[in-house]
C-alpha cells in the first residue's frame, strides 16, 4: 500500500515539476494560466490513471501495466481538460509549448520512477504482490514467503454464520488481505463459501483434485457453472493491438527490403532455376497447419518438404546462394507475407514441421508441453531465438529450452516485449547455429 501512495505522490510532483520546468524554460512563471491547467488536471489524472490500472497491485511488478496505465491516464486527463477549456473558450490563454513540454517531462520523470520501482519489486518479490492468507482447515498447504498460513481447523464453520463471535474472529484473520484461500475438504466447502461471502475480500477455495486438473476460473452456461481450464492467450484488445503491430511492421519491412527480396529472387533463379520460394506445411495457431514461405535454399531436386531430415552443418542439399541466405536469415524474409496473410505473427513461437524430430523422437514425444506453444500465432522471431535457441535439435535439451522460452513468452505477453524481442533479433540475424 505504501508503494501505491508513493506512485500517487510521484505522479503529483511529476506533473507539477514538469510544468514548472517547462514554464521556466519558456520564460514564464507559475502565475501563468498554463500552471492552473496542470494543477486542475491532477485529480483527473489520478482518476483516469487508476482506471487504466496504474495504481493496481499489478502495476507494482508489471512494466506494461505501470507505464502504460500512467501514460494512458495522463493522455486522458489532458484531453478532458483541453475539451473543457475549449468549451469555455479559454484555450487561447494557455501556452501550448509549455503545456506540451510539461506533459513530456512529467511522463519522463514518472516513467523513470515507475521503472525503477518495478525492477526493484521484481528482483525482491518476483511478480507476486497480493496480500494472501491461507486458512488451513482439514487440508494442509505448506508455508511460503508469498502468503501467510493460519490453522483454522478448530473453527466450527458449520455454525459460524450463527455465531457473530466466530465470524468476527474469521474476519480479523482476513483483515487487510487481498485474497483469502481456504484449504478444506469437499464436505466443508459449502460452509466456508457462505462464510467467505460475508467478508469483503476475494474468497477462494483450494481443492486438491481441481488443482491437479489446472482450473483457472469459472464461466456460465445458461445458469450452470463450468470450470475454465485454459483462457484465451490474448484478450480481444490485445489481439487487435498485436495484429495492428504485425501489419505495420510487416508492411513497412516489405517496402524497405524490396531490393533485397528482388536481388535474392534473381540469385536463386540464376543458380538453380525455379521455384524461387519454398513452401512447407508447418504447425500453426491452434495446431492447425499452414504453408510457410521461405526463399528456397536447397537444390530443387533434393528439397525436403516433409522435413524428414533437419538441415545439418555443411548440408550437401544447400546451394551456394542458399548457404548465404541461411547464414544471414534472408531466407526467412518471405514470411513477411505470411504475417500479412494472418497465419503468422512478427513475434511468436517459431513454427515447426509436423514430422520434425530430435534424432528418432518426435518433438511432442520429448516434451508433453509442446502443443501448448501453439495457443498463439507462430512468429518470424521469438524469445527462444533471441536467447540463442535456434538451429538443429540434436539433443532433447535443445527442444525443451525452446518450449520453455515459448511458454514463458505466452504467459507474459505484452506489446513492449514484442518490441524488445524484435530489436534483440537484429543482433542475432547472423547466428552460428543458422546453416
């Protein structure tokens, strides 16, 4: 809670300090109406930033929630204030330059503080910030630094709703908590549910059997409850944002790299004739196959469309042009058209051929989590690639490392991470494992 107050004060002083500095740089004083506008926008900024999650628990450990929520809140606050000033015909009294500079300075200052705070929290506590208490009833959960355990087996929960003293005792144990989790047997679950509904807290029931299944929530089907065992990888808003990002990047890259695409096509044609492109079925989103586009790097007579044999170092099937474009990753550029078609993304888990193997074992025979990486569209690059997990898979660990990185990417997706991976890819375009 103290850190949230610190964020609120930081944003307050960032707005004031940024505006004062901007006014001074432009030869103005705090008597100028621009300063009044900045002060008047603070309350609106707090409300809008809170709406966008800038002061939530997640903002203490999430860069995207903390920074994104604050920036959205400031933009919304300034827009509302300017709309009000326009309505009362007072926009001519403010200094647009000072106001713009003040906004930029305020955002910069707050972003620095928020970034440092999130980095510190992630280092010390990871991503766990909720205040959690576990009521160990007749099912035991071990202690952890992330939550506090309390033994409540002595409480007669069946009669608690008829006993204000017991209810008060339970409420005191839950005071100040964000979540209360009861570990109990099935026969006491209904009674604990009724008690938790009387406390102003998020109440949860821990069930050993449901935990083994992997329940992540519940949903409604005409008044009947169902258990959610897997959610969408991305929300509708996130999917739209990622698709816009993909189209913008792929479209711009095709225009910028058109000379490279043309020269590569001519070089392949002159050395080994047609076809210029290599099309191969790959596993896509939802485990549905699609045809991936690549510049053909192998001799047409020895192409392996089924990927029965992975490419090895000094592979005799690879042409001279093919060797160069594979080393420099130019052979992957036609996948920009896969992105525009919608069956790939710029960033995501790399798509594999169905029959790809590690020695004599298929990928999914090595790691049972393999199919989970296909919840999102496959990407031209991904977290595994920038970590150096690319090239042939000769050992089991080379596959499990990639699967682990892909699942980590899915679990913590943000548009900022896509940008980080995209820029990091530029450093590993030419890689010793690319052959």
